[in-house]
C-alpha cells in the first residue's frame, strides 16, 4: 500500500467545491472516480498475496480484506486527484460483490473464471430464450440456488 501523501487540493478546498455544488452555485464540476476491486486484484504491486477473482467472490473473509484494501487505497492515493477527501475512510462500506454477473447467475448461468479477469457467465437458453423465465420462480427468491449460495 502506498504511504499517505499530501493532496493536490486540500480537503478543505474539496469541501468548498462540494458545498458550492450542493448549494447550486458550483465553482467547477466536482471530480470523482468510480472504482471497483479490480484496481487491487489486477495490480501485482497491490495484490501481494495474489488473490484471484474466484477467491474474492467465493470467500467472504477475502472479500472483506480486498474491499477494505481498495477503500484504503482510494482514500489515500486516488482521492489525491479527485474532490473526495484524502485519508482513510471514516467508516468502511462492504457489500456482496458478484462483479456484474448477478442477473445472469440468478437465472442459472454458471460463473466462469478466466485467468485473473473478472468472472463471466456462460450463455444459457441460446436456442430457447423464453426458457429463462421457466428456470426460476421470481416469487420464491430463497429457492434460487444462486441466492442460497450467496446467503451461505
């Protein structure tokens, strides 16, 4: 993890940008970055344990570790270039992360892990697209195998 370094714009200046924005009198457009755990998992300098996407998605403790590391990295490094405060987060936010496979997996598409890339799903119901609606009962989400696995 990179050591904390000074922000290009102070946290006070960043707050002023957001205060003006929320008041409807912005001095400029606020700068933000949208990031996800790939910034940790796919960078050998940050992913020193070599955690894979499979481990990240399937092991809850690994998920928490990588999400915390990502939030620390964003707060102390990437936020130097945005209008978000620089420094460790005041509180961490964790979530179940399926890397854009949730909808397909919900309807029965198997997850596929290819190298250290984000997981993908195999096509299902290619020959009969309407079969996807018979695959699960949306009224009984807890009977869905994917949801049951997610709740384990």
